[in-house]
C-alpha cells in the first residue's frame, strides 16, 4: 500500500504538466481576477466591486440619507461577511474615501466623525466613526428592487448581490476612478454632473456627434478641490478623443493689498490629490534652500477653507514671477494623467474616449428603463387580475358572502362558481367586467389569485365608495400599461423618457445640490520659463566681504573699501568689493571647481557673516583661490601650481548646484592657484624660482574643462602667478614700496609657451605676484 502511495503515477493528486504552462495559467487567472474584481471600474455605474458592495450593504442596513447613522465598523463588517471577503481595513479605507469631499466630487457616503482631511491625516478607527448613504448613492441604487439589473450569488452562495447598480447619472465620469491592475491601470478625473448630463442629452439628440462637439458641454474635469486648468483646449480634446493624456492643474491664488505698497499672495485652492501639509513643507524647503529667493515666508492659515499666505521678500517683486517659480518648483502645479481604461459591460477592459464612456452609460440606462418597464407591467398585470376579482365580488356581493359564510372550502367554491352574466347584480351592461376570458361554454371563473384576494378583503371595504375606487384604479392601471407597451415598442419614446429622467437628475444634483456648480476654472498659461534672477530680486548696492577664514557677508550699500571692519579673533579681511543684490558670485577653489552664489542670498553685514562652506560644498582641505562677480561674455585664465592652464569662457564655469562644477583638473599635490580675467594679447607667468616668461595669448587653448597645457617649465618648484596684458602697453606690477612699475621692453623674457623664462626684472615683488 505504501508503494502505491509513494508512486507519483498512482496518486490521483499528482497531475503532471509543464511548469511554464502551470505558472502561466495561474498568473492569468490572478490577473483577470485583479482586473475584473478589484482595480478597474465598470463603465455603467462607475464603481469597483468593493464600492458597489459597500453601498449595497448600507442599503440592506437601511442607512438612507434621511435616516440615522451607524457605526462604520458594523458597515465594513457586514460588507466583509456577506459580500467582500477581504480585509475590513481595506473595506473601511474604501468607504472613507467615498466620504471625503476633497477626494470624491460627489460623496457617496455621509460620514460623521474624523474621516481624514486634506492635510493627509488618516481617518479615525472604524469604531469611532459613523456613516450613512447620501442622496447621490441613493440615486445609484434607484430601481434595484424593480429588476433593473442582474443579481449574482455572493462569494459563499448564501446571498445575492447586484452585478451592477442602476445608476441614474454617469457616476464613472462624475466621481472619477483610479486603480492599478496587472499590466494595466486607470486614472479618470471627476467631472461636473450638470455638464455630463448636457453632453448625454446632446448625444441622445445627435447620436453621431463628434468628440470635439462634446467638449462644448464638458470642457474639462471638475476637481473637488477646485484649482485652475491651464491645459490648452486642443490637448484636452485629444486626451478625451484617445482616452489618454495629461492635464495641467494649478492652484488658485490672489493678491491681497496690505497698504503702503505691501502685498501678499494667498492660495485659496490647491491641485487635486495634493496633501496640503506636504505642500507647505515643500515650499518651506524652497525658502530654506533659497531656490526661490524672492519668497520670504509661508503661513498656513487654513480653517474650513484653504488659505496659504505667501510673503515676498520685497514689495517690488512681481507676483506673477513669484508664483511662476513656485509653480515650477512645487506641487502648486501638477499634471493629472488621464487614462480612461474601464470595463465595458463589466467584462472587457478597454481604453475609451469621452463619447464611448457616455454612450456606454446611455445604452445601459436604456436597458435599465426597459427592464423596469417590464417589471412594472408584470406588477400591473398582477394587480389588474386582483382588481377584476374584487370588482366581480362587489358585483356579486351577496353570493360571495353566502359562499364564504356557509361553504366549508370557500376558496375552492369561489373558483368553481360561474360568474357569468346570470350572477351579475348590476342592471347596467356597462358595469359588468369579466374576470377572465369566457370559456367555450360561456362560463367565467375566478383564478386562485383572485379568490385569495377576495378572502383577504376586509369587511370595512364592503362599501360602495370602495367599489368605485377599484374601478378607477383599474382604469388608471390599464392606461399606464398601455403607455408602457407603447414605451417598449418605440425607441424614440425610450430616449425621450431617458432625457426626462436626466433633466430631473440635473435639476436635483447640478442646481439644487450644494457644490453642484463648477469648482475648477480655466485659464491660459504657457510653460513656466526660467525667470532671470535679476527680474525677481530688488536691485540694491551691497559690499561683499569675505575673511581669510572664509566667513562671508554683505554690507548694505557701497561702503569705503578701506574702511576698518570687525572680524573674528585671528581672522582678517581677504576679499572686499562692491556688488549688487542681482549679481552672481563665482568662487574658485584650490580643487579646481567653480561654485556659484547669489549675492541676494548672502547673510547681512550686522554680524560676522556665515562660513562660505555652508553655502557650497567646498571640501575642508580645499582653499578659496578667488571670489569675484560673474560677468557674462568674459573669459578667464585658470592655472595650477604645476604650471598648467587654459582659457575658459565664464559662462561655462557657472554651476547650478551646491556641489559646483569641475573645470581645472588637478591631482595629488597639485592645486589650482590662479583665476584671472583675460585682457590684452600676451601672457606673463612667473615661477617660484622667480623666472618670468612672456608669450602670446593665442598659444593658450580655449577649453571648458581639463588639465590644460604647460605654461612654463620648471626644474624645481612650481608656478607662483600668471597674468594677461597688452604687450604694447608693457607689463606692470607693484614694487615693495607700493608703486606701480611698468616694463615695456620685454624682449629678454619673450618666448614660446612652455619655456623656462629668465630671472624677473629688477624691482619685481619678492612674493612673486604681479598684483
């Protein structure tokens, strides 16, 4: 027996199949389950299964919009136990989103308690909150008891659940949807329900209307958080036509006048799905890193409404420029990616256009109308059958009472009795109504339903007025039935009825409902361009002071450069020059890297300033070689201590990040030593051996990065200094007494680049520096 069990060929549980096919089949099953039962919404009611089951469970709990609230834990528990066999936390999260008016355009759940906020805070636990349905969710469920949709067994077969909700409005576009399935995703923005219904009415009247025409009714999404759409109309039209695209959405802002020329910008609406707290943190980070130097501060003064106050550094800053920088560097402007991937008829996933989605909803509404009409006809037929029996009973009241009083089986006796003309109490032929078609022998009998209705009739109903009411009710029902027959036979009448229902829905939700009007506006705006720093900063004179230890500050105004300034103990002045707040400063380090600093970002001159190394990533082992104002169009001569160098355009050394830009490559003990503006037509270089070499400037190459070429050859030591000058004007330097001396006869030192040179002229400075 053990041999049989151990043999895999004899064990019926061991089924041999290729691993590739086994994994493929199982993964395909998982993918289809994710696509159809979890991630993608149905084009007909716009809901995913979890949302549909939550609303159906709330309906079974009788949580109407006018009724009381019930604990959210009870709702999510019933949904999980009866219809949705997944985690209760996931169900509660889905229900909480349906209650958030900043997430969903028309909330389907009326929440009581903490259901989260726009700052990104999570809802309270389900045991602390309560919920009920809203009128919008009731409109989705309208007609569910009238055979409007198919029902299917729940996960364990105990109960039945609707496969789709009747949905009296296009909820898919009204509230949008988002989800990630296997190999596909969906992201549909919310829209204004009034505009959607207008588009539906136009599509009913003109079935062949183009996508461009529908844009006259639905110009774009309508987000619950408002904002301003700045995407061009042609791009929105293309996105709606193809079902894919992106839409630029900006925050809404305004300028508040504070008097005396002062102002502040106030953001009153932020883009959809942007958490306000993270947005404030991001803008505060921009202020701290000085990426938006014209912004001084941000304050969040929000209460019920959004109110974010932006304070400029100066009243002369252009508000448009300030907000333009924030749009580019923060989530005050976002792009909403549109991907209308939905389940058509609840089965087939497809990326649809705006017209196709509306068409799917309208076709579904027509199917719902026909099913509800047939269901109503069945109810009318049943009621007419009962009414015919009751009318016969009134016409033959004495005989009916006699049968009920003396017969042992009155129900069977009533059904055996012939209720033909011989038993009619009324003398007027018009009062006679046959309860059923006459038999071949002319006999008329009551059906079981009619007999049961007669036996259940109350004694208080045996009055003449009741008989008249029965006849009137029969006439009304027969008229209604005739109208339903005409409706089912005429497609035009069906679309007319659907149009009437849509107009009623629009009146109830687009006009009378709070926040029914459009929340998101439109505006024209091009791409945010790079704004020059000079255009954002108020131009003011300053004096830049940098100490020997690298502490930098900006004194207000152009002070006397010879003025005595205070420094830390053991420190002293090194660089001091006049500048303006709109200038950019270039820092050249001994590691061969250039760093860029905005003069407007320098600390004030009241203290000792701040270390330059805190503003840029200048290593501790690297020294500051030079600090000067950036002047576009100028060229620089850079050289190392080894005597290598080249010419570089100044635009090429401007760095965009704190880490700077490597220009002069140095290794080992070699350091960057000189950076000077290029002037004239000749180069003079002096080594530590006090030998001077003069050669033509055009022998130096122009590069953007590298080691450079040899300027002067040394047997021992390295280069001390290098400068450029005009050969015809001679070479100048300051002697030890501080006087300027000029040597015009340079034949003894003139030669080719990379030569050794000759000893410096008499009176040349002992520090081997030209300046």
